[in-house]
C-alpha cells in the first residue's frame, strides 16, 4: 500500500497563478535583449526549467546577472496580477486536516516568494520551503533525506515537465496539474503518474482512495464510456461562442460536460451551459453523436460519447466563465476554423456548416 503521508508542492502554476506576470516580465527581458517578444502560447511552448536553459537558447550572449537585473524589477511591477489558484487554499486545508506533511520546492526567487506571502494566505501551511532552486532534480534528494521522508509515501505536485522529471529522479510519486506553465501534451510527454485538471480534482481522487496512491492512479485509467453533452451557442448576431480550456490542451472548443443520473440530455445541456458560461439557452437542436476515444488532445485517457447540439443564447446576457475555461470569443461560424479547434468541435462545426449549406442550396 502506497499511502501518501507527504506532499512536496511546486509553487508557481501549482498553488499560485503568476503565469501572466512571468510572461510579461520575460518579454521585458527579451525586448531589452533585442529578441522578439513571445505570445503567451509561444511562451508556454518554449519556456523550460531549469530556466537557464530557456535563456541559453534565446539570449546566449547575455550573462545571467544582466538578465536577472532586467527580470526582477519587471516581475515586481506585475505582482498586482498574482493570485491564488482555484482550489489551492481548499486543498491545503484538506492536507492539514489529514495531517499530511507539506513542503515547497520551487525556482521562485526569495524576494518574489516573500511578496507572494503578502498576496496569498498559503505559506503558513508548509513545514518547510525550499525556494530559489535552479535544478529540482538535484535538490529533491536533500529534501527527502533532511526531513526523513519515505519516497513511497511522498508525492511531488507540479505544473511543468521539470517537476515530473524531478519526482522521478527522487523516486517519489508525481502528479501534474494543468493550472500552470506547461500544456497537457507537454506534461503527457514526460509520463506523470497522475495528471489532474486542478487541485480540486486531486483532492477528490485522494479522498476516495483514502490516500492510497495505487488505486488513485488506477482510477484515471480507461473506465466505462462517459456520456457528455456540448452546445454550439449562437447569439442574436448569429455568432457562435468558442471557449479555450486547459484540459483540451489549451485548444478551442464548445462548453459542455457530463450528464447526471436521472437527467435528460437536454436538461444536462441547459445546466452545463449555465454553469460554464452563465447563459440561458433556447432553440435546442440535436446535431450529431461522436465517439471520442483516448484523444491525445484531452488531458487524460477517456472514452467520451459526445452528444452535440446547437442552441441560442437568450438576448441581453453576459458571458461569465467558470474555472474550467481560460477565455472565450464570439465569432461568425465560418471564421471558427481560424482557431486551433479540438477535433470534436471541428467535426461539429463542419456538420453545422454543411447543414446550413444544404438549406441554402435547396
């Protein structure tokens, strides 16, 4: 039995959302170095830890001391945008209530970590913090030895490939979260023991498995097919709502979710779209059903049966996304293929476009 008693946390992107601040500060460094700035998607793709590797690739002729002299003031100016990630405080209380020993292992600079302590209420939950760490693969053995942690009873939770590699290097269990810097496809490439959308999902898994990591990990394997509903929502201007989510590799798609027991598919659609977008809908029409089996675009292996609909948002409403989505856009249906759509959404939109074309040519 591999019952978890100790958790080592990465900080940035795992407990605290500082990605926008880090990205903007990095662009200040690149601009000062005469290097083209990066979009957020480009930065997600290129950034790596230890971060010296990133700068060695893009600014090889500039000493690290100069890069840090540019970076730290720029990051300090962005501190106002930093916030706790959803579920972070709840998860830490869960750890405390279950007497788990908690530690931080992070590359965050000491000064910035102190600033985060003024913004968040998380630092008091930790027995010890190891920060300003350039290479976690070297430090994790020291943490295990110094604190007498059994690797079989220890898990390292992080949002980047380097965190998963460090966990493997230390012989501890690894959990990847999708709330930070690396995309799901990048994290899948280094094969974490478990990948979750956020700490709220991990809390449920550990609670149900009574902290035994073996069944917790097995729970994420292929199970019975999951019935889901999704809606292509039109507004009064005949535009459609497309959202971007972490769990679909930061690709664009439609809102939706799982049906509940004793709930009709249309009832589930109305509920899910309200929860995810704050929109009340009408004019619901079924379009098609799709099998989505272990898609590499999704953050974990699963078999979905996707029931796809079109519908219309009632006038005068405002979109309010819940924590599942990162951003949204309203677009004419014909322009949606300009986005990096996930495959099921692309299939649905093609079917709707074909249906509209057939109606016009009759």
